[in-house]
């Protein structure tokens, strides 16, 4: 198991924002032992009688531990069903899960957050299709399936990134969000704002600094655009040993726009030292690529009605139907080896979390936007934009960059190539770093 786990993890980059924090593990034994009979019955369970059942949630997010301990007590007080929450220490979730799954009182609820984890833990996962909790989802875009189509895990929260837009400045330039529906219209608006920057007092895009504090936005998040469209075209289900770079023209489209329609000389981006967040807060630019996590900082300077997040348009066919780049490593799985009563109790608890007033309030406060029908209102306007696109039927641009092998080394190669390009070099170097660099890092990760 350990060797298999390490091999799977090497193929996946984890998003730092979802992993930071600390917590305590516990080894008390209030769980219920699983049986072979329970496994067979579990396949047809949708959330029925939970009489005599208990819940053991192995939590992935240390920062939510206090709130989860309280909600577990509240649920027990309301229903009489025992809920135990154990929180893995930061960075130790997989090792903790491995140890706990070997026990007779294994978790009934745990996290399977990416395709590598599906490969490792899929045999333990109940097929969630048709269950009460599955039926509460507003989108299937955060559901992880195995090769046989089993719904191994479902997202319980997500984050989004895109192009943060200052609607007030956009209006001062003579435009509205309705004027931007694809790359061509985004470029037309940005080109015009950049041409009139001295007159307007602001430019189109914030700086695209390539130092460590900023480059992840472009070698991780922006690189997601060509990776996403290749992932969909080639039906990736695991980290590919090689990629084609079929859609690198989309990457070039948007990168050229970022570095051209900005107040910053592209040749100076390699040295860094820029603060794009401060530029946006100070009203120096209309557009700023970043994520939902920026809301708190930006709302200090701008009112909610001034802020919006639009998709990263890059020239893909049909992108007028795209939503934001949204994803998560926070996906619930139910242990199919638990007893029928424990499985039912677990699904009932999950359903309560996303339907009850108390449960949805806690979920919203601790995890942000949750993809469920009765989600509590979220004050973050960027999450509201993300949910709006989903409600309108726009497709979610998932986080294909999660497949990146040896992520730090691959991105470092891309940074170097982009710096050469920004200084007047060839785009061919970027394509080589992207495609050949991927193959090299895959081999190193799987030696």
C-alpha cells in the first residue's frame, strides 16, 4: 500500500491553500467494525435506516477541526447518532488514512481528492450514484469516478479562479461585463483600455511578475487552460506520461495579452518585485488573474458591487459557454466495507450537513462555496459568480494542473522559458518546456 500510495501522489500537485493548517489525530475507538456482509449490502444503500449506526469522519482540513467537533456534537444531540471526527495533522492525511483503514473501526467517511487517490482507494469507496447525498448535488463536475464509472467521491466544497475584474473602472472605460464573452471581446476591451491608459489613469492588466510569489498564477493556474482542453479531448483518467501541447496556442493568446496590455515592460517581469494585488487594490488596472481567496483582501478597497470574476477566455472553441476554473481536493468518500447501519448513518449525516440550516451554515463558514441545492448564501462575491455560471449551465473548467508530475520542477522550467520569451526569445522554448518538460518530469517521478 505504501509503495502504491507514494507512486500515486508523485503524479499529483496539491493546492497549498487547501493543505495549510494543523490539527491533532486521535486513536480512540468509537467506530463500528466492517464486515464482508456489510460490503455486499452497501452497494445498494442510498441512505436508509441508520438505527444503531455511527459515523467516523477522518477530516482533511485541520483549520475546520473546531467547527466540525461542534457540529458533530450538535448532530448527536439532535439525532442520537454518534459522530466521531478525527482530524489528520497538516500534510499527513494519506499516511493517517492508510493507518486508520487497517483498523477494524475504520473511517466511514473520508477524503478521496484526486484521480491518483481514486486509483489508490477506489476499492474502498461506495458507489455514491443514486444516494441521498449525491442527489443533492448541483453539478457533477466535482465527482471523481473510477475506470468502471463508479462515483467514488463527491466534492463538498470548491474554490475558483479566473480574471478578477473591477467593474467600476471597466464602466469608466465605457464597458460592462456584458461586453466580454470570449477572448476576442476580452482582447478588444483590454487593447482599448491599454491604448487609453494615460487618459483613463489605469491600465488593462496588473503585472505578471515571474518571481516565486507570483509565477504560480501563470505556470500553474494559467497553464491549466491548455491542459484542461487537452485533458478533455484525450479523456485523461490519470497522469499521462506525455502530453501533446495541442492547445498551447491558447496559452500564448492569453499570455501575450497579459504582458502587452499592462503598464509593465515584459522584459522586466523576470526580476519580479511587483505586487499585482496592490496594483488592483489601488485602482491601477481593471483585470487581475487570481482566485476566490482574494476576496477578503480586495474587499478592503472595493465594494462588492465593484468586483466580479470572469472566465479566463483564451480563444478556445465554444468558450462563451465556459465558467470559472473550479476545483477541489475536498471530496467525500464513504467506506463500502462499513456495516450497513454505519453506511446509512454516514449518508444521513452528510445529507444533513448540506440540507439543514445549521449544517449548511457551518459548511459555508468553514469551506466556502458548496455544490449543493440548499447551500447557505456566501458573502464572497467571487463564489457567487462561480455559482452563477454553474446555475446558467456553463461548463466548469476543472483543475487539470492537478495531474502535473514533479510540479515544482516542471513549473520552474516553464518560468525560465517564459522569461526568455518575454525578453524577446522564441515561443518554441515555452512549448519545449511545456511538453518535453512534462515527459522528463514524469519519468523522474516514476523511476
